[in-house]
């Protein structure tokens, strides 16, 4: 009876608002693809790769079918297989460890930093020792730029270099962010990203990309992307997969990339207002010095003892959606619980999985909606 009195729901991620802004340009871009009918490896794919390289400063960009394919393709190019350990944080989406397992390697899960949610250097070092103790060869590490903020790449790279390990940056949530003044993808580290629709830079389906400054490595990736083909498509020189980005998705991304800087600035304004309005009632995310974020998620931590389900329900009743990334860290999930974890355990990851919750975050969240979110959170705590 009182349904008309319920507050309008705030979108958690508002792809429709972005579409209202650039819909005609995207429609025209897609129409051009429909007219030329080059749906696989059409001219827009090459154009997008050039635009992405210019955006972040990478020398070579290889687009692909998804963020997971991006990770798998790099690991295949590196020859990861049985007996190889690749270290990765446990508090992240499963694709990071999944890619290692798919290629035959062993993911070794490390803990994360309590403040930034990114891989913890001390746990990374312990994870290397764990791998060696188990008779595995530490081949690589996949730091994740979680929720949009860059990992500490200098620290990770130094530890990896001392052990002769490669670094693959999983920037599925962080593309567009910067580390010490340089954009992710353009730092000379092999970087993978995702263009899943909910990402800060997302297409209208699945998509991904790999960034590298190594021309020879980029050529190997392009071969893997198309069944491992060589100079002749019927002379396949290595194992590969079907990892191409559709031309239509490339056309969409070209248009979205044109407004990406503007959207990143808008996301940061939302994050600043959230931090000012919520910093004294919950633990708000903290940016490390000389790091920027694209705020793929705005993830807070609730005070100890808070009933997270009750908190989510209270906000939902006021039209404020929430989401939990991630209610289980990877080492707690059924498919991954038998893989090794770094000596000393993953206590921080387990704590985060029990108390994090994410609030609406996108470039089109107006101040009135931001205020509704802030008031709903503060109201729950009687603040």
C-alpha cells in the first residue's frame, strides 16, 4: 500500500547514465562495424590498441577476449606449467589464481595489507619460502590493483627480481590509475586488464588487454591469441586459444576511452566526499602515498562486531544497494582450498572477508545520491 513511498533505488554502478551521455557516438561506432562486416580483427581493434597505448604509455597493447584470457595468455607465453609456483594475493577475484591453475602451475596465496587491500610484501616473501619448501619453483607473482588502487609495484618488483621471477600486474580493476606518476600499463611491467561492463573502462560484453614494452613478447601473445599460429594460420607453432576481442567491443571502447579521464576525475570526487562524510564512523579506504585510484569499488570496513547483513538490509530499505567483495578469500573457496598459502597464514584476508562492504560508486553519482548514501551509513550507527 505504501510502495509509492519507498525511496528510489540508487544504482550501484550506472552504465545507463553513461550511455545517455555517449549513446549516439557508440551507436554510430557500432553501425560502422555493422556496415564493414569485419567482426573479427576489424580496423577498430588496431585503432583501440593504439589509443590504449597512447593513454597509458605502453609500447605494445594486445587486446583479447576477457581479463581472464589476458592473464592466461601471459602465463602461457611465460611457459608456466607443473612444478611452477605463481604467487598471488588471496583477497581478490578468483580469476587471478584460476589463471595459474588453468595453465598447470600452482597458485601460492599470500596475504594483503590491511590498509590498501593489496599484496603484503612480508607475506609475499614468506610465500616464496613456502613454495621452495614444497619443492615448487617460484616463477612469477601477480600483484592485483584491487578496487582501483595500484599495488606497491617497486616493492613487489624488487622482491621478484631478486628471485628471478616475472611480475604480471593484474590491473583488471585498476586500469586508469597511476603509481608514482605513471599510469598502470605504462611502467614496463607486463599488465593485464579487463573490460567487463562493470569495470571503470568497460565494454558491452567481455573484453581485456595486455600491455608490454617487449616487442617480441607482444608477438608471442598475438600468436597465442589466435590458436598459436605462425606466419601461416595452418602452421600453428605453439599452443594457443581463441582470445580475440570482437571488433564491435573495440568500437565501443574507443568511444568510452575518450571520456575516461573525465570519469576518473568524477569518481575521485565521489570518493573524497564519501571519505569526508564517513571517515569517523567506518574505516574508509586509504590511498598510499603517490598512488591514485580509479575506484572500481568503494569498499569500507565496518566496526568490529557490526552485523554486516543487518547493515546491508538497513541500507537496502533506504534504496541504497551494497555488495561484498569478497565474502570468501580465494584460499577459503572450495576450488582453491587445497592450494598452498604463505607460511604464517592469511589472517588479514580472512578479517577483510568478514567485515568489508562496498557502496555505490560510479562517475554519474550526483551529490544528492552521495548524501543519501552517507546519511544511510551514518544513520545505521546513530551518527
